[in-house]
C-alpha cells in the first residue's frame, strides 16, 4: 500500500483525509481510501504531491458547472500540486481505462468539464504566474486571466485579447478559443499563444509551439481537451494603455447598427468593438435596441479625438455616453455586476447559454428573425451580444468561423429564472436556433448549452476533422480525455 503524503493531510485537513485515495481495485473499478478496507489493488498506484479525493463534497462540486444543467458524478477528484501529479494520474487512468476531465473554473454551461464515473482534475490548484517578460508571460493552465492581467499590468503590459469575464482559466479558454472585443485586431486568445506545456492522453508531458511538436500544438488550441490537458502556457503580451475612453452608442434599428458596426471594425478607428441587444425602455422605443460599445486607448495628457472617432456614425447622438476609465477598470467592468448577481442568488441558477458565429451576409436576417421571436422571459434578463469581427486574425484551424471577411458573434446568455421557460425548453430552443444558423454557414462557439452528436462535430470541424481524429488516435489512443464535450463518444 502506498503512503499518503504529509502534504495531503496538511493541505486538505483531517475531515477530508479519510477520503484520500490510496489505491484502485480493478475488479470492482472502485477506489480504495483510508476510511475503507483495502482490497486487491492494482499495482503501481502513484503517490501525489496534492490529493486524490472521493468525498461527497469534492465529487458533487465537480459534477456541476456554471450552466447548472448537466450533472455527471465522478468517482474521484484530483487536486494536483504539480504537473507531475497530472502526469501520474493520466498514466494510471490510461492503463486502467478511466476517463479523465480537466477543470479550470468550471464556467462552461453544458457538462463540458465533467466526467461520469471517472476522475476530474481540478487544475485551479495550479494557478501561478511564473514569468512576465515584454514578449510574453508563462503561467500555469489553472491561473485566471485576472491573475495574468494583474501581474502583467505591474510591468505595463497586457494580453492582446481579453475575455469580458476575467475569472476564467487560461487552460479553459485556450481549449475553446477565448474571444473578446479586441479579436478584430489581435485574433482570439488561441492566436496569441507562444508555447504550451501539456499532458497528453498517454500521460506524456510535452512542450509544444508553432515550431516544435506543431501537430500537437494545433490539436490542443481550441481542441476542446481531446488530445491533452494544458498545464502551462506562454502567452503574448503587448504594451498596456493607462486609460480608455468608452463610447456607448444606441440605435433603434438593426440595419443602421449593423452598418456602423461593420464600418468601425473595418476601418479600425477603435481599439475594441462589441455590441449588445438591449430592451427598449424609453417611450416609443422598439422592443429591442442595439448598443455599440467601443473603446479608444490613451495615456494622459494625450486624449482621443472623440469627434473624429464618431464621425459618420448614425447612432442616436443624444443618448451617447462617453466615459474615461482606467484600463484595468474597463477590463474588469463585469465584476460589480457579477458580485450583484451572486448576492441575489442568480449566479447559481441554470444558464442555458446560446453562443454562435453568424456569417456576415446573413447577420441582419438571422438576428432579426431570432429577436422577433425572443422575449425577456426567454433570456431571463441575461445579456445578448451581437457584433462583428474580422476573421483574418483568427489563425487556429480548430476554432471554426464562417467564411468571409467578417463574422458575427451572437450570444443569448440566458438565465433560467423561476418565471422563465424551464432550462430544458431553453436548451431545446438553442438547438433549433443552432440548426438555423448552421444551415446558413454558421458555427457554434462551444461553451454554450447546445446538444451535439458526433455527426454534429464532424460537420462542425469540417476539413479539420481528419486532422483532429488523427491527433486523437496519436495523443489519446485510449480515448480517456474530456468525454463531456461528446466529440468522440
């Protein structure tokens, strides 16, 4: 029987110590813990610097995510204290055909970071920033973008593209794409990775980059965790501005808004561009209005020329709001709202999110038809995002976007309130809306709650499917990694 390390007891306390795993019974496919009598154990069970636990609290937490819709109960949860812990667990799981899912912040909405009767590796325990240099920062895959941004800003630097919500893990967003308002300039977060350290499904610890182990590098970025788990990443940095001027511009009709959004994305007058669909609240306003949210960076005493930036735009200028805020406060702008949602208990409600890319040629038609049939009850008051981005900066083959110069991000970030349709009805509606955009040449952005079969994934990845399948066979031949996405059922 292997010893349980002293760090396991010190790190997790006596209450959880009895649930620490000390072996695996291959006959019953059950874990043996300190509180259970030992049976015939598989040889070679590893010791960990961290802890492998089977207690109910750890398993129940890993059987949930931000969606609160799908619940798959693992048999154990690993809290690694080192990358070597991840290597040991994956190798043992490979040998015994135990399925494994990596979990960062668990912010997906349809069971993506979960695994039924397998092991979840909670990578949030690996969350350090190791180096910050002008060219890039090296940090653990379980670190959050907030942690990186705070460390980078201390050196006057920032990642080129930030997600709107900073409390997402590096490994999590790099597994799906990582998008935000600067994508039209700098691409997605996966387009700004210099190097990765990963643990493949074979249990190999590999460093890969655009010039070394290239096939693995391309299979991991936006690869939905199918071939390897990201334990460390080196991401590109750029000089950070001190301030941004935020332009909030309102429109009564979709066509005018869409035209202006295309203009500012193409001519590059702003540093970030996003857009929202918001309820019309003033008398005589349409049910839905459109808000263009754009920023211009500056460092005082210099300041943006607001008149030049607004020239030619057709918003309702009487309702335009301009404000100057620090760069960090802008990047962190969602934090107060999230805190309020948590205080009200809304953060823990189901979130059947709908996230897709719409071809530019169909943007107004598709979005207009969806919005015509959508009510605030259908969204639960959650935000609706609708804005274009240039596709040229997107270079990773597994992050799928529609063909054309521009593509539109369209997200209905639903919350299932007690007064809203049931979560399963929202999910069913998501599938209907997805099929419509798919038939127009659109794609899913795979963080939302849309039921997907393997044939859907084959269609989704298109010409990249063969390369992904070959990578799966090469790097995860036992097919143990990240079953929650349903890519290789």
